[in-house]
């Protein structure tokens, strides 16, 4: 096992598209780091750079203590699980699993024994003589996983390995992967666009947008202390609400008013009021209260849609000013589309972001 | 209760397919029947059904004439051409399908342009060229012109089919530790077998049937191929139809056998299940 380090890595395609810009990150030995971001954020490209499937246009990549920047994939000693599994269709499961060892000229006995061990641990024993075409989606996924494990590589790279599975299987496999990571103690880099997958799997999570690393932190830190508006909006479900407005000092103490009248914020600011800001509040920190409620931190609006989720209701509200908010209400509360409601903002869970830079203040 | 319905669609389909089959297979059937019929009977009262079967024509092919030589010539010329075409074509197709280099589109267009020339228009210049190379009436003298005409087909078909093989498979092989050469031979080539078989057969058939070059660039029976030999059966006063048709049957047999043999391979979707299903 080994650590992986990217130092000021840059990837610019000949057509000028920037997939990674001045990217530095460190995957500790035995860590599971998740790369997450919307499509086009460069997360898969970064994985391919680590694997050596694409050359970097700048910077250095290290695996272990070795500089692998200019090494082809076959000399990097890493394993990769592809989104579509990429099983060799003309080979049996046994040959697929053993391919990495056979090609490295391992003795037949060793290959056979390792293949058997891994197949047994993944419940593939009975399928060893089948071809990939004769397997179900879940079985193919396990073969792809097994092919990576058999080689005992320095690190594992996963490129959205669960996205082709149905919802139930995805959750099961996610748990299995987590267990596998703990059992092997292996360094893993996992790419996904699904933030819930990222939060549940990752020791740490790197959030990417347009080839730029936004924040790298533990799931809890990402959720509670997002570095900027992008991270705050991307992590968490339903997504965080943003209200744009102007903040200004009012009164002698440290009381600041958002939009003059709407909300009185008692939020300490590091510097003088920056002017235009976004107020970010998670739906869980919005309380749907009776129409008559008044007081600080209360907004008014009309309920558009209510999604009953069983343990909670997701309420979509259009404010009188035209802003839309998403709130989470307890299951027993009576809310219906068309209702006029008041929304109380629990400011202790709110964040303020600079409207220009997006940075959290 | 509804009356059993007649499946008109099925009957129409069967009818059309049947008619098409009769249309395409009848000439071959006719040749087969005629090749077993005495010459005299052929003209007196031709019949759809063989009344008496004789092997005279076949015997004559190998006893009176030396039909072995043209068959050997055809096998050598067509076989070698096919082999060369597949080897060079696969490598070219791999480069065109997988590698990034300048002028790829131009090369593809240029390869295709070669086939645009009508064969007859280049017979004379080719003859002069081959004569100065002293390749008239030799095997290479036929194989080389054949290659120029068969290669574009090989390259185009193989490029297309290699493009359809998911790139992920080779990338997976690289990560697994395979070099470029290994991923080519161990992953790509096995997956390309169906299209290799298809193009191989097409090339072979093209060379096996080719007439104009074979007639122009050979001088005597020593190097003549099957089509040329058959064409030269006819004498000044008579056409030995029985022998000609017997020869035609023999010439068709290997091609038909090959297609039947590889049919399963060709149709079989080998890449099925490679990626998500």
C-alpha cells in the first residue's frame, strides 16, 4: 500500500479545455479519498491521470515515494475499476481475475491460488468458468472488483463503479466496499458524482468544480463548515438554500441586518460588511411555522409542492419576494400546496457567503 | 372466441424470402445439375431434374485437362493476398482507430480513393510496370495488384470494427500490467476475430473470382487462375458446357464451404457483455 500525491497537477487538452488546474492533493496510506463533483468537474480525468491513462500537462504525481509522472499505467502498479467494468468478454471469470498476474508472468500455481482465494471472498467460486456475458450486473461488478484485488496493487482507483447498478444493489455494494476497504487497509481513490455516496464512503472527500479543488475535508467538516458556496450547495440533500441580499451594520452592537428588514443576524464577521452576500441555510434549519408567527428570522411564502418522504416532508416554498426555498418539516405537520406559511430561519445553522468570491465569511 | 387468425405478415415474409432464395440459388442448382448431365442431353432436352448422373465432366477436368494447376494457383494467390491484407490491414486499422496522428482523415480518404479507379483503366500501366519488374506470369505479379484493390476494404472494415471495441478494455489491460503490444494481441485481436474472418472471406472471394488482372498478367497455364482457366476452356468450334459447369461447381465449393464454416463466427456477437448489459 502506498500514498498518492498530486503536486500542482495540470491537465489542459489540446482544444484548450482545462480538466485540472494547479491541483495538489494527498491521499494518505490506507485512506479512502472520494473525488466528487458534477459532471465535467474533472474528477474522472484526475483518476485517469493517477492511473497514467492520460499524461499530465504539468505537475508531478507520486505513488509511494516514486515519481510516476512519466510512467505508463502498466508500471504504476495500481488497479482500476471502471464504470462499465471493462471485463474482457472473450475470457472466463477465472481468466479475467488472473489476467493481471498472468501478464506479469506469475507462476500458474500462484495465479490459480490467488484467483481462488479472491473468488471465494467475493462469492464468485461457482462462476469461475462463465464468460462475462453470462453474468448479472452485480456479478460483473464483483468480478471487476476481484480483478483489482487479486493483484494486490499499491492503490485502488474506482471510477463511478456503482452507477450501473440498481438502487438496492448500489447501497449493498457500497457497504461491501466500505467493509473491503477496512479489511484490506488499502489506499483507495473513489470517483462519484453522488454526494450521498461520497459522504458515506469517504474518509475524506475532495470536492471539485471545473477542474479546481474546492475543498478537501472529512464528511462532517464538509457538511458543517463548507469552504464556499459551491461546496455548501453540492453537499447535503436536499440542497442548501441560498438567499441573496445585502448585509449591513445596524445599531451599536454587532447586529447586522440582512436585507434591511427581513432578518436580524447576529453573525460575527471577520471584516467589515462586504455588501452583497448569500445567506445559506440547509432545509433542515428552516422551520415551517403557522401563518401568524412573527419575529426575527421569519419569512413568508406560499407552499408549492410537498414531498412526503415518510420520516419527513420536503416542502417547496415560494417567498413573497420571489425567492424559492426548500424546507424539511416533521411528518405529522399539516402542510398542503397553496398554504400561506411563515418560515423561521434557525440562524445558528446558517452560513454567509461572499456574493463575488463565493467564500464563506 | 376468436377464429384462428392467419399471420399474413409471416406468410408474406416467407414468400418473399423463398422467392429470393430460388432466384439466387437457381443458377447454382442449374450448374450443378448440368455438370452431371451428358453434353448431348444438355442440348437435346434440358431438364430441371437430373435424369442420369454421370461423372464424365469431372473426370475430364482432371484427366484430359490439368485443372489441378489453376486451383493450386488460385489458392496460392488468393490465400497469400488474404494473409497479407489481414496482417497489414489490422495494423493499419489499429493505428487509424486508436492512435492520434496528423492527417488521419486524409489517409482514410486516400485509401478509399484507390478503389475508385476502374480496373480496366490501370491494366495497361500495371502491365508495363510488372513487365519492367519482371513479374509478369508470376505469383507476386498477381498478389501485389490484388492487395492494392483488396486492402482498402480490409482497412475500412477493420477500422470500423476496432472503433466499436470499447477503449476501456485496453485501458483496463494497461492498468492490469499489459504493454501496448500485449493489450493488442491479448485483448483487441481476439475481439476482432469475427470481423477479421469476415474481411478475410471477402478478400479471398474477391481474389478467387478476379478475372481481368489474372488474364492480363499471366501468359500460360502454368500461372493461370481458375476463372481464367475456365474461360479458356472454350475452343474455336465448340464450348464444353459440361466441363465448364463442373469447373464452376468446383470453384464455388471452397468459397461456399468457407462461408458456411465461419458463418457462426461472423454472426456471433463476441463483444456482447463486454460492458454493461
